[in-house]
C-alpha cells in the first residue's frame, strides 16, 4: 500500500530539521512539541525507517530524513505557489517569484530591469533578498528561491546556469592616495598597504585571498565589513584600500572623496550569472523574468512557453 503524507506533518518535519530541535520547531510553528514528536514518530513507524538522529542537544536528519526533507520542501513550495497564485487572481496578482541576488546586482543593473519587468507584468509580485553567491546557488538547489543572480564558479546539481551581465573589479582608494598617480594597479601594489576585508564567503574575497597566496604575500587587514557601501566609507576615511565592483565607486566616489583604479588582474573581469533549479518545469512568471533579465543584459533568450 502506498504511503500517505499530509502537508502539516511535512511542514512540521521540515521545521524540525531546519531548527535543529523539536522544541525550537514547536516555538516557530506555534504547535505543542509533543504533537510534533508524535507526528514524526508515527511517520517513522509507517516508513519503518528512522528520519532523525536524536542527540542530547537537538536532532539531525538521517540519510532517509534528508531525502524526505528535499521532497517535503519541494511539495510545500508547490502548494504555497498554488495557494498564492490562486488567491492572487482575486487580488489581481498572478504569480510570485522569489529572487536571491548578490549585492552588486541589486546596486547596479537589477533595479531598473526589475522595475521594467514589473511595469510590463503588473500581476506578478516579487520577493527579493540579498546573499553571497555561494549561498545563492545552494538556495536555488534546495528550492528556497526561484531565481538566483550570482558571480563566480559556484555550482550545484540540478541547477541551470545562464549568462547575465559582465563587470570588472577595481581598487578603491582615497583621492589623495599615492596610487592615484597610476592609471592601473596590480594586486602586488595593493598588498603594500592596509586592505579592507569582506565577508570571507564572498566571491571577491576568495579571489583576492587566492591571488595573494599565489604571490606568496600576506594581506594586511585592518577592517572587515559586510557591504560595499561600508567599504567605501572606510576607504574615504583612510582605513585601507577596498576591492569591489566598479559601479559602487562610480556612484559614490564624488560624494565620499574616493576614486577607482583599474585592477590589472585576469580575475578582475567578472561574469554575473542567472541560476534556476529546473527551467523546463519553472512557472510562467519565473520563465518570463529570466527571459526579461537575459534580454536586458543583451543575451539571447527565448524561454517563455509558446
């Protein structure tokens, strides 16, 4: 006899795994911990397999439990999209797209492109969040978002990657810095000075660390920040040199007293990419958005179902 799964049990099970404990999941979902525990125990009994490894301080999924989590997330996502789309007809909204993007895209070209898309498709709504590139690709693979915008070589199984915009990294210094006498600089030139570091998971930080290691040179870091806006501000008061995408100093340079220098390194040229989990199975709004973004970036795209 085929197994029967109910949506509430799947939702509670996913919450337990994501929170790492039944008690934390109970708080999050506002359900008694004993009720969650019983549902999971009943599910394990029907499967005749353990889904969770119980530890002194929480739980973690077994191999079977991880497989169930993957499918549970997919089912819950589809149900949420169905509910959102059907209820959206009454509100005049048809479709919902979750976008996960890196900081560069949201600061430069994405707002205008997204604005044009929403103007053309007023019945589609968008949820937008910012993350580092490695997190974005994994989130798409795990069905935690619909469209990801990222840079670098991050990849995952069952994720489709498409070309998007190109940009370049630059070295950002105060306007009176000695390096401003040069038209372009190498990383070796920058390593003579204090640098401002980013999130260690960011694509740019990984590139810089790897390049410095190849040179056999240490990085002199005084400050670590989590955004390019903050980095520009730190540069403006002389706390170090920043390495960032060109759009940030272009927009903030005059007001902050900073300038951008061409970074003469092969890894300074970057390719932004779009990733989706399954383009063929994606909803109409997702395919419309991906098509629009690629065409806005001058890429060939024909992803809208005929």
